[in-house]
């Protein structure tokens, strides 16, 4: 019984010369993977082979026994083993991460440092068919788009997954056939881990409905990956033909507009959110002079028919997302947004109630800029925000205090008013209450 086939090597783009680092925990998946890679090495199907073991400092004596197991097996197989230890719980606490996320981040950092130091071509991971199905379902639960529903690819950059088409049962049968022991990481069974919850509470019942559910979910991910790559190709071609023209981008179907925005962002940064993609897509059709703040102190700007993305200027530097249920702390004070049942209007000038269903995308904070326009509450025409400040006799502190915006523009001016387009009406079903609490830095009254 073999797990890695000719087709596997082709999909992982392993041609016979690549030096491979095998991520080796000692668990059944990575043990089976290491044995198969040793076979391929001995047959001349891959180049030099190394093993990498990361000890996450969670399981104490058991972790040391895992390392001893890995050393013994690598010695018997003639595979150099490199190991690293880290205090994952301390890192998770310091960074505000879950243990799962913290362990994953530190493990991948170690693997990539080692790959670079050894001059290896890729890192082999033990992800298998059941992992793929679980990953797709996790992304679905979290509201992912098509890219997330494609799951894991056989090869992604410097990562290869030779066992991605092999089920957990086949891996265990492979090890049993060779009388090969392996280590059990009991933290993977903890009900506190999201993936463990999914495995125990969801995958079992789904398998009872259809025993081939894992295979079917993975096959669906493969089909979606092909379609996702096809759509990305169309978006790339459309970008090249548009040559930076916002008019040409606006003429694209919405699905390609969003993908074009995604590709534009990837050209300048890896740190962006779904909200950034939406703001950039909106900018395709907004009037010239409008801007969209992006993560990482970047600013997209509509300049005539052109679209530019670059570092924000000093006066445009402040930007923060305002997420419902999470306070946003700024140098001028704290903003909070909460879903509420009622809207007691009128309310103080530092508070606002808006119709959540009328918002265009997510909320964010930035300082007012030249050209910002909105229609104040109960007015019929739009107004420059700068003129609104003058009419309301709002001073310097008020003008530099960040305003609340969505994808369409200003939503709430602290000390002033809300945009008429998001006002509470008789048909309002979902209300968001926004509160701004001034900090110590600001001494001037916001409004009069």
C-alpha cells in the first residue's frame, strides 16, 4: 500500500530534484508522510530530505517523549532532524491569540526559517483528505467566500501536501501494515479546540448521513478551486485591458470588480480585510477626488479616470475600523457601536442611532478630508463637510476628531449629525447605537 502516487507528485510539482523539509510531529499523519518521502528519496524521486519537529511547550513530559520518538525514527531512516521549542501559551497570551493560532504561527515561522537556512525547495505537510473537509466546513461556518471554500491546495507557494487526497483511515491502515508506531497528541482531542469540536460534533453526524461526506466535500473544494482560478484569470485579464481606467473597471460584472480590487490590493500589501476590498471596489465608481483608507496606512484615491493606491499623507494617516461590539480607541476618544432594540431620539450630540440595513459595508473612522460630502439629517441636498463645520461653528478640535464612515461616505459627525440616508425610519428593523466619548486630549466642545 502506497500513499503518494505519480499524480500526487505532479499536483505537488515535485519533479525529482527538490530538497524537502518534512514537518514531523510524530503523529500518524506526519509519520506516514515521512515514510513515503523516505521511499521517494531512496528511489531518486525527490532530492535531499530533512525533518523538522516543533515543540510547543504545552504538554510537558509528553512533548519530550514525542521529540525522542522523532529522533529515533529519523536516525533509523537516515533523515537529519531539526527541532525547536517555544512557549506557545506565553506567546498566545502576549499577542491575544488562541493556542491553536499561536502554535500555528510559531510552527510556520520555524519551518520557513529552516527551509531558508537549508536551501530547501519546499515544506511538506501532513494534511489529508479529512483535514481538507474540516477546513472547508470551518471556512463555511466563518462566512468565507469562494477562495476559502477551495480549502487547501496540494501546493501553495513553498508548502506541499502530498497526502491531501488520502483519508485518515487509509493513513492508519498504511502504518498498521508496516507495524509502525506513532505518537498521539491529546490536545488534538480537546473539546476546547475548534477543529476538534467540528470533528467530534459535526463530521460524525454528517458521516452517518453519508459515509462519503469527506470525499464529497473535498471534491467540491477541488471544483471550486478550478473555478476560482478561472475567475482570477478573467479578473487579471480585465485589469490589464482596463489599464487603470476606473470607467473600464466599473463596466465589469460585480464578481470581477471585486476580484480586480483584490488583485490590486495584493500588488501592494498582504495585510488587508474584506472591508478594504469593498471600499476599493466602491471607489471604482465614486466621483473623482474621493478616497478610501486601507489597512497599513494606505490610501486609495480616485483621480479622474485613474485609481491610485499608496501611502497615506500625514494628514490622512489616521484610520481605524469600527466593529459592532468592539470599542475603537483613538487619540481623540473612544468610539463604540452596539446593536440595540430601540432608538430614543433626539439623543446627545456625541451619540447617534443609524439604520444598520442602510449602511454600505462596514464602518470605519478617519479624519475629515477635502471633498467629503454628505446629506445631513432631514436635508434634501448634499453638502461639503467643510461647509457643514462652518455653518455649525464647530471649532478645530471638532474638525480633527475622526468621523464615522461606511463604503458610501460619512455616516456620523460627532457633535453634529448623522447622514440622512442612514436615519431611523418607521421600517427600520436593525438599529446601531454609536457613541463617541471624548478623551483627555480634546478640550474644546465638539458642537454648539
